[in-house]
């Protein structure tokens, strides 16, 4: 797969000041509860999400977007062993690392690859972590692992995977009357109100516990010792049992209602339904005496407009999780409220399992299980259960001499795995059938054909209005939906990188290669006039007046995308950077400028060379970072060797931003993002994405240091391009699009698209906008992403030669 336009994938997506904010997920507050006499009882630090700074605001129907409500790290994407390995032919290995810690490795041959190169999915269990990866190279493994041939190993490995967390959930529901300020009062309510009962009916179905065969969530289903009825539901394959305070056993003699607290107090997540007006004393998590509950969802019902208001309290150690609450957090559509709160609670419990309290316990358990399993298997080293073949010696096909024996072993291996899979499903420890889930919910990524029978190899592209300007092996073509392509430049002009800047009436290209490579600039209006006049496609000779001075031999360029008062271009010629700018009149549109003075066909004279900056090595990636003032504080992020550096545009000084601790580095992108107006960079290489904040600026010098806001996450497969379209970040590999959330890196969706090739991407800041394009060998795909904050990423890709079509993926704006 070709790697092209490596800078444009990120640089077109940088203009996002203030749109990336953790404030959407609340702020940490010290919450103190007191008794009726005003004496302080307990205090705790919780992150409070209420969707609005004014909690007493009117109950105005909110305008949140349903397409932003996603389960994060969904099990059907993360439970790899159950989904891809169990019940299928695969290899399992045992070994020890350099520190003598045991590990287990499972490998299965992927059937999604059609490029005649073996591609494997692998899971590595070691000490305290489970690592899943795609497309691993066989020659990177040492010869120490030994294959485990006995089929019973599947049961043990499934147990290791189940340590990641349960697929089913139990949530508490606590009823609180108006004015109740202690947990003893709340737990002592024998019955709830009519509005409380309507909430229960909305969340799930009332089931009889005695004889219940589904997920029971720790409740007694034989002797009615935990109540007669409960509330149960299934959401997107997850079984959920609610521990309802008014349905659990009540004791008149026990004022503390220990039996009720025993269940709800041991739930990670609890819904608190509070009666009364907004002006009444509000619930605080510190009112509940529980060291186990980390998340409280406060629900209030308003009879006047039949709406629910939601407020979320999360213990401060819980990582951020979505979806963010709308502003105001008022829901008039009850079904949408149900979807929102269930997704929020499921994501919240998963996030809580990543806190030190739960993560350390899970890691200790995983380490203990791995060591115990290793000790059990090692005595059988010389028996039939282990084989002396090393990992690198195992071939996809068995040797002919042992083929029948191997086929019999594989058949037994698959039979036992399938039986184990069925048993896991029946036991309720796997996702239920998708038929009971929101299978038909409209997702924000949908594809449809944009152009069919596109036979050319795509080099790069950019969107131009409703059309697509594409550089191919036969020249630069203009493609429009349902119309024949128009050739703009012939094949003598080999365009390797391009930007269409419609607002500036500019087309910027990098053409040719090696010493002959140059930057060329064109007026889009002149290009448009040539197309309308049906002129012949321009050749390289016709474009000699469009070459920018001093750019000969360039191998990369980057532009700023904020365009405050000038266009800045940084051109890389080996290890030398050239800064070029173009001034333009702010506040005057293109039409008024054209009326004032006639413009020449070539805009070359409007660009001016500013300065030259020398680096130690040629950059692989460049991204321009806008300073808060634009006066001597603009920066350039460059990637080379094993590091990302920041270079001051004015002084040429460089600062180390991040050093890559890896023997081999595959740089992917440096995406400039702005959190609450402050610059930050998402540094992407190999499997990893690091977010580093770059602030504040001090006379042009950035403060680069470890910050509490820094975070990182890993992809399942090494991407060759990454696109950021808030609130999502998309990784493009040779056969898939992996979609995660920018704020926490959690997986949302993985789309399988064989032979995928990203061509171009762009984010536009309009309420209705067309976007991205992507292309594969003989097909092209255009992706339109319209996100919660009214921006759209256009992404072009190409896919398999068999379909010969162009598709468009849209993120739908339901409003």
C-alpha cells in the first residue's frame, strides 16, 4: 500500500480551536454532605456532569444527537478470542520473556486479507496486560515459544480473556423522596411514586425472580430471599439486571436496611431517582456510604413537560467516558433518554474497571492465572500436550507426512472450541443474539456509491465543492457524481500532493519527484474557466509560470489551516525548511477582491519567501501549529529518526516533543488539536497515538512537559493514515477503518474494507457540508463525516478491484 499525502491527512483537519474540551465531561468538585442539623458527615471528590453550568435552567428540550451515543470498547470488537479464535483452527503458544515472565500467544490466520500475504490476528497474554494486534510479521517472533496442541487450552485462554470484564451488568436504582438527605432515609422507602414506576417501566421489564434462568446479577432465583420481582432488560446484546431499592427485602426492625445496601452498595453504578422541585436540596454522592459505588446517575422527572433531567457523578479516578451530556441535559423523548442513560452507565462501569482500585486487582488475577497455567503445562513438556516446534517453524499447512493426524487433531480442536463457545453463550457470559439489540439503529458511518468504473490508480486528491479533484496515473481529473470525469492536467504533470483552498481561490500542488519536484500554485477560478471553456488539459510546460521560487527538489509541504490573516506554507527540501506566506485582506471576500483589481492567471507573485530553517534530518511528517497570537509564536511539528520536535517558525529553535522508544518507527501523522483554545498534538506512529499539550507559549517558546491531560492509546492494527473528525478519530489500514473517540481513545467501531487506500481528507466548519474521500485500487470512496460540533471530514479512499466503484461514508446529522 502506497503512503502518500502523509501530511495532508492531518493538516487539513487542524482548525478546531475550542472544539476539543474535556469540560464537556464535567469538572471535579469536592462534594460535602451534612445531616439535618448541618453537621458534616462525609466528603468526596467527584467529576460532575450536568450538561449546563446553570442547573436551575428551564426545562428546554435538548438537541443532542443520537448518532453520538455509542458503546465504547464494545465486546463484539474487543473479545477477540471468543469472536475470532474459539471454535476455529488456530495456534496457541507458551513461552517466557526476557524477564522470565510467562506468556501465552494465540495466532489465527485472518481471512480478510486478499493480497496474497499471510495476515494474522494475535493475542498476547503476559503478566498484567492482554494485547491484541493484526497483521503481525512471523519473522519478528523469537524461537522460544512452543506450540500447545491440546484442545483443552481453549478453555483456559477463554478464562484469561474474561478477566477483561463482564459482558452483563448489574446497576442499582435508589428511590429518594423530596428532602431525604441520608442513605438510611432513601433505603427505607417501602414503595416509590407513579413517576418512579414509569422510569422502571422505561428501563426494563418486570420479571419474577423465582425460576428466572437469565442473568440474575447476584439475586436469588430460588427462594425469594432477595425479593419477588426485579427489573431486567437486554441492550445491544448486554443483559442488565437492576437492583431496585423498593423491590429488595424491607425490614422494619433494621433502620439501615442492610439487605438492600448489600446489593446496591456493591454496585459500581447506581441510578438515584429524586423527587421534588429543582430548588429542593440536591442529592450528593457523599450521602451514600459505599466505597464500591463509583458512578451515580441522578434522575429527576418534570411533570410539566414530561421530561427527564440527568446528572452524572463520577469518582475522580474514573477515566472520561461518553457520551457527553447535552446542554441542557433534559430529555423529552423517553426512548432516547433510555438509550442515552443505558449507554452512559455501561460505558461508565467499563471506565471504572480501569481505575487503580479495580485495574490492580484485575492485573493481579491475570498474572496469577497465567503463572498457574504455565506451571500446570510445563510438567507436560515432554508429553503430547506441548510440541517442540517453535513459532517460526509452524507453517500454515501441515507437513504431508503428518497431514491425516494433523487433520484429526484440528477437527477435535474445532469441535471442542465450538462446544465451549455454545456453552459460554448459554451460560450468559457472551453477547446475546443481535436480534435483541439495536441492530437497526442508524449509525453515523454509512456508505453509498459516488462514482463507478473508475479504472485509474489514485495518487492523491482533494474535494472541490461537490466534486473531487484526483491525481492519477493519467493526470489530474475532476470527478463529479453521475458525470464523466474531466481532465484538468495531463500525465506530464505528476501531482503527488495537493490542497484545494476554495476560500482563497487557490490550488496548491507538489508535482514531479526527486530533483525536479516543485510547488505549483493555481487560481481555482482560472482552472474553472478552463474547464467551462473545454480547453485542453494543461501540460507540465503550460504550468511553468505557476512554479514557486526556491522549492525545487521539495519532498513534502504543509500549510496552516486556521488562515487567520495569512496563508503559511512550509516546504521541506531534504533537511531544509522554507517558510512561504501569502497575505490576504481579512474581511473582504473573493468577489470584492476581484472587482477591485484584475488578477493575473498565476498567483505566484502574491507569495513571499520569509526564511529558511535547517534541521538535522529530512522530516517525514510536518504539521503547522498556530500560536495564540500568531506573532512569533507559530510552531512546526516535524517527525524524523525516532522523535517528534517542535520548531519555532521565527527563530528556528527546536524543542524535543516526544522520543519514540522503539527499534523501528513508522511515522503516521501529527494532528494539531486545540483544547479550550490551547494547542496540542496527537502524535501517531506504529500502533500508538500520544496526545501532548503544548502550552503556554512564552515569547515564542512552548512549554513542553508531561501534563495530566496527556494520554495515549493503541490501535489494533498499524494504520498508514489517521483522520480526526470530532468527536472521532479514524485509523485507515490496508483492510479496515478503526474508529475511536478522541477524548479517551476508546474503540467505537471497526469497519472491514479490503484493500483500502486513503487519498485525501478535509474538515469543513459548516452546518451542512460534504467531506472526505478515500480510494482503493479500482474504486474510490468518499466519506462525509458530520459530527456533533457541526464539522465534517471528507475522506477519499480506494477499495477492491472487483467492485470498481466509489462509495461515500456519511456521518449523518439527524437535525
